[in-house]
């Protein structure tokens, strides 16, 4: 089932069911791999400001990079709110490499 793009949906479903049946009968083995995802880091106000400063960004530019409002960055840096989800991942990547925003092409001069 390497190139299924030229096969009708009905045929794809049939092939998939046949593959499952073969697996259950022990005729084929599925490839599996185990992965782990690092937990989200928690950042305090000073850490966020230090990450931003190390990256050489203003609050306005940092907000644009993270896809949040300037008010959100201000709230994080004052300790009123904390970042969550994707913002924490971007903060970690930027903390680990202050040039990350440029290297990934989000920020350019």
C-alpha cells in the first residue's frame, strides 16, 4: 500500500481491512516506535523577559513572533499571567537558542 493515491477510497478501505486481517493472523507485522514528549516548561516573569532580551526583541516583536498580543507579553513579564501550550514550546526553543526565531525564518531583517 505504498502508493494509494491512485486507488479509489473503496479499494483503499478494502486493502486496509485485508492488512488488518493479515496482522491479526500473524502474517504481517506493523512497524511501531515509542516516542516521548517532554513536558511543557513553566516560566516565571523574569525568565520570559530574559528569553526575550537574549533574543534581542522588543515586547512588540516578541509578541508578533509568539503570535500573541503585546498585552499578553506584558502580563507574562509582570507575572499577572503565565504562558501555556505552544507559547511554552516556542519559549523553550528560543531560550535554548536565542537565534531560533531567525533560523526558522519567522523573524528577518
